[in-house]
C-alpha cells in the first residue's frame, strides 16, 4: 500500500498539501492525516477523493510517534511522500516569553520532525519524497523571533544534509521556505508580540506556497522559496553581513514606533 503522511494537516499549509495532492497523486492508496484535532482531521478526510486515515495525536509525545510507526509496520505501507508541516511560532522578546511555549517550539518544530523522519525513512522506496516545512526565517537570526528562526534554521540545515545522504537511495528532500503565509499562524505567533508590518505586505497564499513546493519536490530541488521578495531576502542574507541587516531592522522598527 502506497501512502502519503502529512503532519499539521488540520489547518493552514498542511491542509492545503492534502487538498492539492489529492487531485494529482493517483498512485497513492491512502492519505494519512496527522494533527491534534480529531474534528478538523475528520472534516478534511471527508473532503478528499482518496481514502484517508486520521491520526489525532500529539507528535511531541513518544506515543504519537509510535502510533504512526506501528501503523505503517502493520499495514506494510510504503511511504511515498512524507510532509512535515506540524509546527508553530511565538514572537516577542525571548526573556519575556513563556518558557514552555519556547521549548515546545523546539520539541515540535525540530525534535518531532526529526523523530518522525527517522522512523519513516526505512519505509520509503526509490522515488519517495520528503517535504520539510522550514521558513524564510531560517535564512538569518531574527531578534524577537529568536527561537522560531533558530528552529527553522535547524530544519533547513538538517534537510539539506539529509537530502545529500539520501540521494544515492533516490529519496529526495525539499525544504519549503516561504515568507509570511495567510494562515492561522499569526494568530498564535502574535499573541505576545508583533512582526514588522513589511512582512505582512509580502504575505502569500497557502495555495501558492504548496503548488510551488510540489513542483520543486517533483523537480528534486532541495529548496522551495516562494515569491520574489523572499528570494531577494535569501540573496541578501548570503551577501550582506548580518550585522548590517540587524542595523537596518532596528531602523525600520524605529520608524514604525
């Protein structure tokens, strides 16, 4: 049985991956949808043409990871695509943040992603794909978004190295690095802080991010960066010293205040 596993599937980009892949991946037997909300997963499963199995689990807990792994083994499933979208961010000064939320970001965005990827690779075959949700925040450290940016830098670095390791096995890894996306992400992220207004002017739709990510994955590209502003940001982060960028950001914040 060929399956697709999508984490964070109950909303936002994860949900959009399920909807777009449902219309094109005819060789897939089942979509396995993973998130904490049983109700939202059930609604999504009913909307898909493919058979769908839901896993309302918390991936930061060992029991959630084990449930997925055991199900794959039991069904003798081949993981054709693993899409790791589960994650969240919190904005604001690090020393004023809720410590549990900050540590939770690392557990979900980094540890859970790494754990599930490690568990699923043995069940992949040549031609399988891994799509990891990173962020343009991974391109350089970001004050007032410090832990999130660091976590996404880990995802980007890990995924690019993993892609090189798996190339001989013909398993291809793509890191998706969008800028701001019009999803419920900012409802959580801005609960205790706010982002630069310029970020919201560069916001794109989840439909656009996912469509490009799937194309880039099919083309075996290691990164998928949506929109010209984010591609420019990537170039700047490579060419301009980060200290100069930090100074520019301080000036922008001063103007906004």
